[in-house]
C-alpha cells in the first residue's frame, strides 16, 4: 500500500518542490481587505511581499476548512493509498483541527494526522525527512516512531529585519517601534514546542546571525550537523550571507534553502532570515 504525505501551505515549500517530493498540500487563504488569495496558488511570494509593502493594514489569513481535507483524504483512500497528514502546529492555526474533523467524518484508520508542533521551514525540514522515509519503504508505524522524537527536538530561530509588522499587528506601539528602528534592534523569535516566543533582541543583523550560529554550536559542540533548513523572507542575499557565516565554523551534511511565504510572512514581515534544525 502506497503512503501519501499531505501537508499545508505554511510549510513554505513551493508547489513544484512538493510535487517533486510526491507531497500533496492544502493551501491556506490570504486576505487583503476584501480580496482573497489562495496561498501558493493565486498569490506568489513575490506578489505577496509587494502587496504587503503597499498595504496600510496587515493582511489576514484563514485556515484550511475540513471539507477541503475531506476531499483530499477521500481521493487518496479511493486510490488505495494510506495517508499521513503533517500540519502546522495546532497552537498556531486551526488547520490541524480541520484535518482531524475531516478524519472523523471519513472514519477510516488509514488516515494518520500528525501535529508538527512547528511551522514554515521547520515543517519543511520534517517533510523532506518523511518523504525520504516513504521512498525508502518505511511503514506508517515506523515513520511515526521516527518522527515523534524529532517533533519534540524541532527548533526554529528567525531574525526579524524590522518591527513594522509587529506595529501594524498591534503587538508593538508606534513609539516602541520607532525606538527599535533607531537602535537597529533585530528581534529573534523561536518556535519551540508548538508556540512562538521571543528568544532574544540584538543590535544589527550580523550580531543576530552570530547569535543563532552560537545556539547551533551549543547544541552541536562537535560542529557536525546532519541537516538543517535556512530560510529568508524575500531577501535571498541575506540568506547567502548567513549560510556563508554558518559554513565558516560548522560542517553541515544537507542544507535546504526555503523562502518564507505569505501566511508566516504576514506576521514576521520582509527581510527575515532563520534556521531550523533538530536538537540532538
């Protein structure tokens, strides 16, 4: 029996990359006022960041509804396939719960829903691993057994370039945002155990990159890392700068480069650079 992996668009892998991995995805929606767009389908990353620059208010996002999952799951079951659904943290979106509702509606034990407890390029890193395991012939039970401890060890750091989106979203006052800009403050957020928290604040991008690299070194004192994901939000040059700094002091077997898309980019803004990995 073939296993089909299904995720959602917050993984920030392009439709082409997902297709190459044999992964199906359910897109979330992005709304600029009354205009609704389908993430990764009717709105590309470049279009999103351009529209966000021109928008006074932040766009909003909406989760995948259960009917969409019902259709996806049913199609795969009718093909005789088993389904693994790996989705954004249930603490960050209702998408996981929508998938659970669809599973309960279908009442089939060949559907296996997993809460990744993360999002974006950290979720993408999991998808690459699970895709490899499926190609290597592992069973659903073997995949779940290997993935469960990795979910608990998943770590994502992202350095925000500015405070504009936090101000627009009401998370910062205009005065605080102005002071932050004057001081060139770069907040570093982390996703760990399913939620987003502030990890640090630094002055300047290079200090932020150095701090994230230091966290990697603390977790991997040998300096050798099997795989990680690097990400950027419409700033590929900054990603390459970060990658070069990483490789000066660390040996990394596999590096996946990912662009943060509209759903996560709505909250973080443009210019983010970050790293996701599994703590040993």
